[in-house]
C-alpha cells in the first residue's frame, strides 16, 4: 500500500459520489460501489482555533474508497482489466480531490 497526497480530477454523480477520475495522465472508471467515511485531521497544526459547531471541512476529511479500472484504450497489456483500489479525499470548501492511498499494486504475472 502506498500513502501520499496527489491531486486528481474526479467526475461525480449529482449526489457527489465518484464516477470516474483522471490521474497521472490516465482515465479510470469506478467499477464497484464506493464507500465513504470521515477521518479526523490535525486541524490544530493549520488553524489557530476551531469555531464552535465546525465539523466536516475543518475537523474531518471526507474520504472515499473507490475501486477503479483503467480505460482500456490507454491501458497497457498488463493492467488492462486489473482493478485498483484507491482512497480519495475531497476538500469540503473547494471541492478539490486528492489521492491519499493506493491499496492494490499491479503485480508481475508469474508462470
């Protein structure tokens, strides 16, 4: 599993659920039902104080775990059809998306 933070472009349903994304010059389509949860962030390292009643956006990150497949037109022969599981974070205020974790790495095929 890799963990980092990189900007990604995400297309969502009207309800805000991820449908597809662009990452590293490639297009991916969500191929399974995504899962959403919230994680507490260390807001005190970035903000002087949290206003009373604040929550999503300041105190918590919205996280989506998505399983995606590469667009077959841009996929190499080894990764065509191989699903990839990613954790994405959406910034509540700006709507920007970041790739946080890669759970499944493509493994070399063995005979």
